C-alpha cells in the first residue's frame, strides 16, 4: 500500500493558515490494531490550529511531542479500506467515524487515507452522511465526557483531581457559554436530553438556532454580561474557557460547579468562599463512547450543525473561516 500516494495537508513550519500545504505523500499502512480508512470528510477542531500555531497557547509542560512535517487533524468519517490481521469488529467496506489518537497530535486526518486505531472508531450512524459524522467526534465526545460520563481514568494535565460529571435532571439549570459552537451546541442538546433547563450564551445572531436546539433562555453576550443577569445555576459549562472563565463563578449557587473546556486561572480561596467546584478534563479518543453517542445521532436526539464545508485542498480557507469566529456548529473538510 505504501507504494501508492495520496493528497494530504501538511505543516513544515508553524504559522498562520498559509503554512497549510497540499502535498502528495505515501498512503499509510495500517499497523497492529489499526484499519486503513478511505476518508470522505474531516472535522476541523481548535487543536488543529493550536498545532498549526505551534501549541503556543498551552503551558510548555503540557504540550504533546510531535515533529515536522506533520499532517494535522483528528476527526474523520470514511470507509474501511484494509484491516490489520489482529483487528476484529471491522471489515472492508464498513462506514466508520472517529476521533483519532487524541490527546496526541498524531491523528493525521487531513488526508485521503488514514491509518486509524480500531479502538478509536465506531460505525457511522445510519442516516447521517459523512460530512455530519465527521463534525461529531471531538466536540461531541468533549461534551459527553464533561457532562455525562468521563469514561477513563487518565488525569487531566490541568488539574490533579479526577473530573466527575454532575447529575443532570429536570431540577438542574445549566448555563452554557459558547453555546452555538462545536462543543456548545452538543452540550446544549445533551443537557436537554437529560431534561435540564438550559441558559445559552452566544451572539444574538445565533438565537433562533439555539432556540431550535431547545435552549430555554438565550443571552446575547454582545449586549449583556451573563454574570450580571444570571444567579443560582447548578452548573456552568464554559465551552470558551480561558482567562475570563472565572467571571461565571458568580452565576453559581453554593454547591454548584463550573466546567471550563479550555483551562483558565482560578483563585482557590474564592471558589472555597463561594462553595463551588471548578473542574475540567481533557477529551480522549473512545470508540465505545462514540458508538453510544452515535445512537443518539441515529435517532436524531442529537444533530450535528454544519457551519461550512471546504474541499481538503482548501484547508487554509477553512482555518481562515475559523479565525473569523462566530462559528455555528462545525467546519468540515470534504474529500473527493
């Protein structure tokens, strides 16, 4: 197989979207425990542009090791082309989707073919096309592992304690910041699946979209500061996170929790005084969980919103779209 070539997007240096290069490279061979996937679509995620930038937004001690040139990307949907001898459960011709090798940066998904660990894959949900399936893995698993079931014992590099989701039911109120984005729009739908009252924070341009997903209240952050309007919520899922995440502490009731998807700085004395918990995790590949959420996709309990699609060769344009922000759902690369 390695004598054949494919198109792939590679980085030879770090920088802006212009460093993404469309090149011809060898088709990979599946190793032990792997299958070769003919890629139909690739989900675009924040770690893709973190890698492109050189992971400068992560503390040095938390940065995964990698070497250049590198093929970015983790989220794929496609068809099994070849299967290693030790793999059971997948056959040539199976339609699959997956989050590959995360939290490492060895996914190599921006390509026409990818060698994928079978344990990272699940069968693509019936009735969900490859574009929508490719938009799901990382963002949906992030929402699932933060809110529903962690599914692993690996410590987060950003906190010592193991992350524990909280019980969600009809008596729970959750505020979701960044509710229109990839993780946010999935978190909203999972919360509504559990019967939760959801306050969604996003740009007002997304209000009808968020109401359609089930949001009970929508706060336009361009006009109001949610921490001045909302009080006594049980849980905040901050899908934006970062240095401003601590402002949401004042929206919580005593005993409440703040889950920042992207780590931030918090004052331990302040959280203790408020009687609240701050906790996060790092999403990890998990084919079994992906099969579970795939059933929700198949039943249309959860749906994937697509912001925009770009051909694989136009990965630069996809990253430029991401940099403009105000994304509604997911950006996906299509592979001819």
